[in-house]
C-alpha cells in the first residue's frame, strides 16, 4: 500500500483508560481410518509418539494445582520445548490455544494481556506454579513481565472455574509450569537472540543436583529493545479509503531483567519440600496509542513472588501445606491527567504516580481415597492483600477460602464425575462457587475407544480489584461502591485421541451480570460502574496431526458471539467491543536432531471497537516462518521472520500500532 509523507504536527488527546465494554461431529470414516492405522502401529510395537499440536489431554502431575483444576475442564497444554529457538513470549505461547485472545499494546517489550472465551483480562486467572499473579492494584497480570524461558508448559483451562481455582476465574485460567531439569537432561543452557528494532535477549539456566538428592533450577533472562519500528497510520480513519501516512514509533524502548530459582528437596521418604522464587524489574517507555502519543511517559516496575510447600504422603493420602507471598511496585512518570506531561513538570498533574501491592496466603490441602475409583480433596486457605498508592491511601482486605472436590469413576470407568464447591470470603464479600464436570467413554474396547464426551457447568464471581475500588491513576476515577461481577457457564464437547491424531470440538454458553464498565465521568475522566450484562457463546476446535517425515500440523479455531445485554437503547443487543468473532491459528513444523523449521498463520476477523457498532478493527492476518540448524555439537542457529506480509497498518484493539516485518537470529546450546 503506497504511503505519503505525514503532515507536520502531533495530535494530542486525553489518554484515558479505554471503556471495558466488556457438536460438531467428526467424520466417522476418518475416525475409523485413523483408529485402524493407530491400532496397527501399536500392535506392531511402534512407540507411542506425541502429536505435533498441543495435546488436549492434560498431564496433571505436571502442575501442583492438579487436585483443584478439574481433570475434565476444557483444557489445552502447550509444551514450550516445541518452540525452542523461536522468538516466543508467554503471550504468544498462550495464543496457540483455542478460546484465547491476546491484547497487545504495541511492539516488543510493551504490555500484553490474555482474554479467555471473550471474558476480560481481569476475569481470567494466571498462575505460576499454582500462585495467582496480579498486576498493580490487583488488575490483570501483564504477560510481558513473565519471561518465556522460565516456562516448560502452559496449561490453558477454559470456562467458569471458580469452584476449582477460586474467585476471579470467570473466563478460565492459565497455569504456567516453571522449568525444571531432569537428572538425565543437559544441566546447562544458554540462548542469545538479536533482531529488528534493536531487540536483544540473553537467557541462561542451570540445574544443580546436590548430594542429598535435592534439585535446584536457576534461570536468568535479560531483554532489551529500542522499539522504534515504522508503521502506517490514517489521520481520518472514519473516512472510507483514507490515505495512510508513514510514521515511526517513539518512546517504545524497554529493558527488563528476571530471575527464577526453584528447588525440590526430599527430606525423608514420603516427605518433600519445594520452593520457588521469581523476581523481575524493568523500565520502559509508554508511547501511547495512535493520536494520543505520550513521548515522555515512563513506567518502571519491580516485583517478585516467593512460595514454599511441604508435601507428605501417608499411604494413599497426600497432605500439602503451602505459604506464598507476592509484592510489586509500579511508578508512572511524566504522565499527566490524560495528557502528556513534560518530565520534571511541577504541576499536580505531573506528579509521580506510585503504587505498592502485597499479597500473602497460607493453605493446606488433603487428598484421600474414599474407595476404589473415588477420591476426595479438601483445602483451606487464608491470607490478605494490601495496597498503598500515591492517590489511593492504604487499604487492606482479608481472604478466606474453603473448598471440596470429588472425583468418582462409575460404570467400570466409562463415566467420570467431578463435583466441586468453594466458599470465598474476600473483604466483606462472601460467595459460593459450585462446579460440575463429567467425561463419558462409552465405546471402551471398540474401534471408537478413543472417543470421549465432555460436559461441564460452573458459577462464580470476581470481587472488584483494589485498582477499581481505590486507585486513582489520573485519567481513571475509582469507585469504592462497586459490587462483584458474576458469571454462569455451560460447555460440552467431544475429543478423539490416538497416536497420529488428536482432535477436539466443543461449544459453550456464558452469562455475565454486574459487569464493571468504565463510563465518562465529567469533565475528562472515566469511572467504573456495575452497569454491564452480557451473553457470550461460541465454539472451539483443535486439531493436531503427526505427518510423515517428522512433520506436524496443528490448528486452533475459536468462534465467539458476545452480545451486550445492558439495558440501553443504543447498546442492548449489539456485539460487545474488543471481542473478535473468529480467530484461526494454523502451524506446520518439522523438528529433528539436525534441522527444524516452521510456518504459521494467525487470523483475526473484524472486531468491534465500541459499544455502538460504529467502528471496527479490520481483519488482520499475520504470517511467520523460521528455520534452524544444529551446526556443531549442541549448538543450534535459528532465524525467524515475523509478519512476512509486512503489513504496517495493523493495530491492536486500543489503537496501538503493531510492527511490520521483523527479523531475529538466535544461537542456543544445551550441554
């Protein structure tokens, strides 16, 4: 698309927080064909190979939250090792799953948030080794603060999971399983990457095996980017076929350092202690969206989490006790009351905005069998969270949770049922979250043995965050009178899994009420109110196939129908903003001990940008490709190109421009 030089001058507008508005059957013949093929390979003694795409089956021993996650949630596991040598962030690992939308705020190093099944980022939990992560004031965690080199698996569970995971899991949860190194694996790893926009990354990890059988993993990651990419913008986007002008991103640099330490210490037979520490610190520019640039605004953040767990096994009973704490400090500089503010300005609007957030929790969990094929898990947790901000004062609230879940196998294991119930007390709010999931395997012993039917229902709530209640950020006015958001969800689907093929398809329906939405608060601010209601339904499809010559194919498709049910003459019945109705991710890759490569396509359909149906984000397509070669011993060299089509007109949902074509080269080794 031809570009013309941009006219001189800068458009300045208020930088306020954006309003947060808020089965298909498989072909029987194909199933039979694949089943016969798989059965023939197994009978011939061939090894059970993993599929190319992310498996739909969850290995719940891989996560410490196994007893709470619900073995039959609609879940996808993403193995980070499949993307070794690629420029993957945590957000991009999550985005390979169906039902996921990632909201980027521009180029590398800028903030990114995850949305599950059309829910807002605040309505989806993100956990690291079972510890819930939060942003400033209890808001959604910024995924750019989580180094991808620290993660071995990402478990994406979709649906209302408050009964299994606690208040806030209205859209689902993302579990980040930290990296560990087995005793037979290489004990040291290092990776150096460099690419476009002055982007450099250094990552290293080491496994320490002590004489007392203790295992420790230490990982470091350093990231730096200038972020000065070129893009194209329209000055009059409301006019059809308006011309695009060439522009360059300013004040988008970012620097971050992170460390992870994780240990497993066997104390004696049946008793084990594990501990985790993760810390991060960063400084970055806040360039602002198109038309509301803030060329001098800066943000610095520091944060960390520490947790320790003692686990005892007494026969078939497992008792675990855990304590954890997290803390964060965020500073905003040179960002005034909705306008760019010169750094060092003396007006009240130019003051440094600072917030401290602390959370602590202690919990005990007991899992024991009631009979063969029937087990019960109970847990009790208590803690609190604190907020101190420049304009918020000091606030605290206590948190108490009591949960029980059951796992029963019936009809000779042809039917599994998992009821769960949780009571949460958050500050002065108390609510009960029930949940029920079931899996049926009616064709055991037949050619359709791999076919499963799944269903689930859940209800839960999300208490308002400290940020929504008390944190004054300048453009945003808090509201201490907010009530909890509430949701109900039902889903069902089927799954097929054999060595050459894994496929799943499902549908869901959710209803939300008392949604927290931001409305204009005169003269030039926005304020949250409990005025929203929504109905969100959709479908999810996932496919993974192992092809000849070590080639894998995977596909993830999501359909979301998000309807605004807020009583309003101008909004009721319209599509919710910021939810793309159709999203497709497709990937073809090959991995061997010498040569590897991949190509993938990601498509998002046109997305409503406001609550009135008058503005849309156009359909966006991104194509990426890369290749790698083991050049000597354990040394690999990889090259990768992102956005091969070099589409510089792409933006995120909130008008932040996205980079055009970019290049990255990586050297890595494990020894």
